[in-house]
C-alpha cells in the first residue's frame, strides 16, 4: 500500500543536485499511477458554521475570510464525479496537477524505483483517489508549473490541482477551492552568511527570486508599489518552479528567495548553507483547486477533508514535515472552514 512504502530522504547538496536534474525534466515527464457533488446538506458538519452566499463575492472579497469559506461537504456523486468514474480501462483515474520538485510536498524521490512521487500533497491525492475511485493509486499525476495551475484547471487538463496552492480572492474568481488543508505564511530564505534578516529594509539593493504566478510575487509587487518594501529591491527574477529559486540562490544569481514558509523550510533542509530569515509576514491557507462549476467535486473533497483532518493529516505531517517544521503541528493545522449555502 502507498502508506507503507519506504520513505527515503534527500539530504544536502547531493539531494539538491538530483532534484535539479529532475526539475529539468519536470514538464516532459508525467507519472501514471495505478481518483469527484451532490445536494448540499442542511447545516454544518462537525459543528462548523454555515453561511449564505457563494465562495467568492465580487467586490467585497477579503482573503482572510474567503480562505475559510467553501461549499458544504457531501458524499453524493454529481456530473463531475460521474464523468471521472465513466472513464474506462487504464483511463479510469483522477487526473491531478502536482509539483514534482518541492521537497517533502510533491517531489520525485530518485532513491525509489521509478523516481516515485512522494510528499504531503501526494498523500492527500491518494486519499482523495481512494474515496472517489476506491483505489489510492488510481491517479494520473501531471507536473504543473506554478504559473500554470489555474489554466490547467480551466482548460480541463486536470480534474484538480493539489500543489501548495494558496486560496486567494483573485484565484477564487477563476477556480473553486476546497476547505483549507494547511496553514503557512510567506518567509525569506537566504544564505546563513547574508546580512538579510527578514522581510524588512535589509532587502534594499538585494535581488529576490519568486515563482511566477505565486502569492509571494504578488505580495512583493504590491508592497513595493505601496512603499513598504525598499524601492531598490529587485523583484524581477521569477521562475516556473520554486526549486529554481533555490538553484539561483546557490549560483549567486539572487540574494534571497521569498516563498511559503513551509516550502522554504524544506529548501533549507536540502541545503545547510541557507536558512529562514525572520518570521512569516503573511497568513495563507492551501486548498485543493477545481473548476468553478465542479460543485459536486468540491463538496466531495470537503467531505474527504473532514475525515482526513481527524485521521491521516497528522500522520502525513509526521512523515514529511515534522523534521523541518517541528513536531508540534498546531501552527500548521488548517482553520475550521465556514460552509456556504448556495440557495
């Protein structure tokens, strides 16, 4: 079973080198492994609040509130799930957009046969596949760059994206999200010898790398325009995937990286010469992203998450993230969702 596979770790520069090679193949290599809505129930689940309205409200959406709001859970099938289940033969799989070079989130472990995809996000995908198709390995993984997560959903290339994707108002206008499954925040990653101390004035005259289409770049761009980030900070370096920023940092092409603290901690674990600088300066929540009209799939995933939070989430955290984020997972646990009624 997938839950009992041997988990081999990548450490230090050797792991980084292997990961960088894999990153170069990311967009060309797709792994195939042997994963959908319903009438909305009345009231909440597990004591959660139920509010009226839709997941995003044009004109008055606030990230901090929208990140917690989603459709109420349901185990019933609907048109999206029916279409997934109607796939026949080898095609009867859940098609999921993931990362394949984010250490301990979604990455190809070169120490396993076939460079198996592993990580916290991958565990969640297997759980969703088990519930919908009765087989945790009934998944077709597709490597999706950060900047293509939304278009991959809208174009129908994937059924969902499970790829450290932060819920925001802007994204909610384009795709639908599940309830949050992880809490994090933006942080600065820089060499231990760097004079940079965090997200502050020490970034003046420094070159900062972010992933294209990431909330990190959006934050830096907004703060620079608002004058809260030094005007001399160079934020022009953007890359398709987060690992590319770490490589740029190692090559001396940039002075710092800004990314989710959860990802930054994993990158620091790969390279002992870098470290997190300062505290997280935002609060963000990861969600599973799906098509706007896939309400049955959203509700199904939300029902899966209800059970996963109580049985599965902590075990996955202990396996993949405790070494880098600490044994106490309380700071990373998602908030209680606010379920919405659409009637």
